[in-house]
């Protein structure tokens, strides 16, 4: 199964076990950080790799990528 580049607010809320309004708040904060770095952002979505780097140091994202490549 191919992973999408961006996570939607519902997925963020599910992964972190938080409410959808709080997930929107987190996404706004992460998108603000990305904007300050000069990146383009999409409201209500967050880059999957950046999300995992900021919350889990990238380790879960790396495992997720390895698992999706192993099934190919």
C-alpha cells in the first residue's frame, strides 16, 4: 500500500489519540515551522515525514517506510 505524502487531520488525531480540534492546532504549529523554513504548506495537512520527525524523531516513519517497501 502506497503511503501518501501528507497526513490529514483525522489521521494525526488518530495517531496521537487526540481530538480533531487539537490535531488542527498541532498541524498549524508544524506548518508554521515549515513556513519559517521556507517550505510550502497546505492548511489542514502536514508532511508525513516532518510529522514523524518532530513527534518521534523519525524512527516510526523509517519503520513504516521499511514495512511498506518489504511488501512490494
